[in-house]
C-alpha cells in the first residue's frame, strides 16, 4: 500500500524542522509551515521522509496509508 | 407543475410573527409524531426522498442516518440538532427554530429512534435569542417524550462553532474549536459515543417526510434535485428574509418577487460566506438546485443568497467578508491563521485604495497555497470564496491594484 504524509495541523506549530530532512517532498510556506508535494512518496524518498517525521518536535507528522482519510 | 414561489411546508401554518407555534397547535395541524418502529422504514424513506443536509455540506441525510444505524457495537448514540447558524447573513435556522420548534424536536426524536440514540442535544446559537426561548419553551412542552435524555446547549458565537467537530468539542469540553479527523464524530463524538450532528432544517424536513412520505417530498422540484428548501435572501433586495422555495426555482424568480432587479444588481454571493460570487447575469437564470449548481461549480450551501447592488464595489464587499473569515479562524492551524490574515490584509489594502506592491499577486498565490491545509475546511471555504471574487471582480481588483482607485465608485477607498 502506498503511503502519504499526514499533518495534524492543530499540533503543527511551524518549527520547520521537517523540510530540511526531506526537501524534495516537503516545502515550507513563508510562515514556516510545511507544504507537502502532492502524490505518492517514492521508495527512494521513504528514508528521508521517515527522518522528517522523526524530526517534528510536536509529533504532528505521520506516514499513513494512501486511503487513510477515506476509511471509516 | 410549478409551485408558488413561496412554497410553504416547514413554514406552513400560522404567520411568522415572532411567536413560536405551541405544541397543541402543532399536533392539531400535523398530528402526533409517527415513530419509526410503528411505521414504514424511515431511513429508507429519507434515502428515497433525496433530502440533502442543509447545514452547508449537503451530505445525503438518509445515508448519514443509515451509516450510524448500522454501526458496529452496541454503544448508544447521540443526536445533536445543530442550530448554531454562525453564518452571519443566514437567518433560516433561527427563523425555523423561533417559529416551528416542534418540527425540530420531532426530527430529533425520529433520528434518535432511527439510529438508537439515548441522548439528544439541541445546540442553538446563543445570539439567536428568539430561537433559544422558543426551543426551551417547546422542550418543556415535550417533557413527557423527551424526559431526561434531552438538553439544550447554547453554541458560542463565531463562524466555526457550527462545524461538526467543533460542535462535539464544545459540548464535551466547552471549547468550540474544530478537531482533527479522523476520528469522525459519527465514530466518536459527544461523550465519546457515535454522534449524528444534523442541521435543524434537515431534521424538520425529516419530521414531515415521516408523516407524508418520500413521494410527497419529491412532488416539488423542477429539475434533478427534488423537494423544497429554506433560503435567506439578503443584501440589495426589498423583501430580504427567509423563503421556502421549490428546488429548481431560479434565483431571478425569487429575487424579483422580493423586489430585486437584475440591472440593479452587480453580483450575487451564492451559498454563504464560503460560497461563490456569481455575476448577476449568470445568477439570475441559475436554478436553485444543488445538482445543477454543483454542475456550474456552485454550491447550494446553507441557502444564503446575498445580492450586491450595482452601485457597490465587489472588491470592497469581498474585503469585508474575507476580513470576517480571517477573524473567524479558530487560530489552531498556521496556514489558516496566517494565510487568511495575509489574504484579508492584502484585500483590505486594495479595497481601501492603499495597495502594497504585489498585493494582487500575493492573493493569487495564497489561494491555492492555503487550500486543504487545516484540520477543518475553514481555509478551503475562505479561499474558494476568494477565487470566485477574482473570477467575477478580476478587472476591478486589477483597477484597484493599478490605480489605487475604485473602478465602480471612482473614489479612492471603494466605499460607496
């Protein structure tokens, strides 16, 4: 199952520590909040993305299955 | 067959003079409530009726009840009748509760029966004083049926207080702010129980469909969407207020009946503050039909139709609304808090004739950047509204940005 990044926007406080770990997947807006590139995460990007998830001091980032929001 | 423009179903009965219909009059007119167990399958009837939720999102009512009724586990559920109506220009929910409170109670009782709920919460905007009084008095009259399972909770002020997760959060914790989903409120809501949050108009229609059936409901409706709906006509219109219309009626028909004229209208905001600006010309022939509106990139939303007079500036009107929506952010999610604030500030500067360089480009960039980046859909609604403003008032925005003057009024400042 393909995975995607999920942001808990209430937890995210814009520390901006995620983007430097996986710049090809996570960009930042002018206030330091992440902008996730649309689409699935490629196999070779997974390591960086996992580091980005671990870098968040608020634990606001997680890797979830692609259909996460659609499951009830 | 075309029904009268003001087709009265929910609003049939005594005049809308500010006094609520008492229970004795309600049952004399409509009969006592038929309960689900005692008659044909109400959920099936709601599904067949095609009734859509009237809180704004337009989700099918029957499907929503079915999903809750067929839930796993034996936990009892909760029904929340949502009458927060935080949308400032909308008046249909407060009007309904203030005049026909027993239809709302009927609908909540039916929902509780249908989905297996042991608690009912009437969630009413505290600023809707007449509606609060009417609901309290009606609940007292229905004490024998409601018993101890029902209570009224006064919703806090604010645009987001009526959003389903904010409703549940407020009832649970006193904090009227949206929560991250999942879990959905249908899985874990009030008191962690599965919860049906349903707009009061939707519940009131369910109470009529329970009595008269889905075929009766579908007798109205000129096009794809069947039935009737409450709308609020507002802005540049003589007889502003709440109307009950047959779906498929065009905006122009209702607006003219209410004293508006196309040539005196610049544009219409359709669907609410999260809605879509539409030129008067396009709006006038637009059927007020959720399916037809969706096909045109519009949303029926909460049924708000706000007419901007031809003498007014769309940039200025847009600035007032985006300023309101930026202030209405629950301030929990950065992209909404900062993005909407920046959008509002740039729009206000343009409207006021004091544009900073690049303001228009900033607005164009922030619209797609802000969409989809929040726990709830507040930022999505706000940027959708802004995108429609650029579509309809694009030349005016450019004129404001280039000259610092208003293209409609000729003044600097854009105020009429």
